[in-house]
C-alpha cells in the first residue's frame, strides 16, 4: 500500500498479525518521540557535507581534511536524489533539501508525511513525500544517491535499502542498540534494538566510510557506507 500525501487514508481488512505489526511500529515510534528533537541528528549534520562532496566528485588536497565551502551542492550538475526513510515530520528531509538534494521522504504515517511536506513548503523547500508500508511496497531500485535513516529499525527493510541506492550511493544510518535499555528510555523491544556489530554486518559488501557504537548519552550505532 502506498499513497501520496494528497490521497485519503485507505482502509483495508486487518488481521491479528497486521494489528501486532502496527502495534510494534507504534511502540518504536512512541518510545522515540520523547528523545527526538526537531533538529537534524548531529551525525547527519556532520557527515552529509562529506557525502555530498563525494557525490559531486569533489576531493580535498591529499592528506587534508574534508572542508567543503558550504553544505549546498555545487550548481551546474543535476541534483542528486536523497531519501529520508521513516521520515517522521521531516527533520532530515528538510536538511537534505537545503543541501541541494532532490529529496523524497517516506513514512507509514500519513499525518506525519503531510506535516513534513507542509513544513518544508513553509521553509521554501520541496520534499516529495509519500505514505507506504514498505514491507508491502518496496523502494524503487537504484533510485537514490543518499538514504538517511535515524532512530528506526526494521530488519526486513535492509535488502530494499541496499537495492534502492545507486552505485556509489551512500547510506547514513543511526539507531539504538540493546544497550539503550540500561538508560531507561527509548525503545525496549529486541525488534527495534541492534545487537553489537549488527549494523555493520547488515551492510556487508559496502565500503564502510565510518562506523561507531557509543553508550552515552544514548546507546546507538552509526554507519556511513557506500555501495560499491
């Protein structure tokens, strides 16, 4: 099932399994709402300029740090495409659009997608949002230069995420690990918490540019990986 933001919310027959899956997703989202601000993740803020620079075939002097003159991509070339997966209300979609990406966002919550598109429009940005259950409607293949996912884990989506990237496209992924339980907030279900080293394994075969797992202030794993 997929719908653009202008479509009425569809109704279908439901099963106990469907209800349970929806409950699991609500548990993940509701548990995260208390710790997700409207500002983009510092991880995304730090790494998106580097990824953008690479996409535009910009390179620093040998041995020098990556210091793009600004976050905005250079004019004169077609805008690369980016996807904010599980976009919520679009904090990363807006950041991607400001950076010059032709930006798409997807979430299964129609109200969130509509709000994200509206907020982008109010900021003079274009975000192309759609509502879909990605377990039923796969992502388009080889469609995006960048995929951003934060604070969300659904393991059966990883093959689709991998396939959705273009060659040399990059994924920026950040979400909670099982160590988050010790902190007393955030998701608690094993379905929504990574095991140690798991995120890196899920992108096996990609070129890993950056990887870390931290325990505080939140227990998260982060990866920047490029499709070879």
